[in-house]
C-alpha cells in the first residue's frame, strides 16, 4: 500500500480498470495509488488514464464504475490509456488534426 503523501494516481471506483493521474508522470516513475504501486511505461499527463491491468483490443474501459469506451489496441499494465488507443462507444471524437474518429 502506498503512503498517502506520495500518491500520484487515484482509483476512482472498485470496478475501474484504470487509474487517473493527479500530476504528470514520467516513463519509469513509480505510479502510487492507495492500494499499491507499479511502474509507468510511458509519460502520462495529469488527468489522463493509466491501465491498472493489461487491456486488450475491444476491452471495455471503466471509470467511476461505468464503461467509457473500448480499447482500439492493447495496452499493458502501467501504460497510457487515451484517445490514441481508446474509443468512445457513445460519441465520435476528433483528433488534434480535426479528423473525426468513430
């Protein structure tokens, strides 16, 4: 269990398979959340998600205990989960170049 003064990610709900960063995390840094820790596989920005377990293509991602989308490619535990590998199952999203992704 992580020391609460060093926590840098939060697990919002028991059903969630992601953590949310409370500050920028650098690749190789230790991710600390209330129930444990692991290594970050890549840089992850504040507010972005990190896989709590290995996720495969098509796996549902849960935040606040509710599904928010599906993985478009696999990501390992400690990897960044965001629009480059996650799609909403509810609304289309646009990338930074303005291209709509369904």
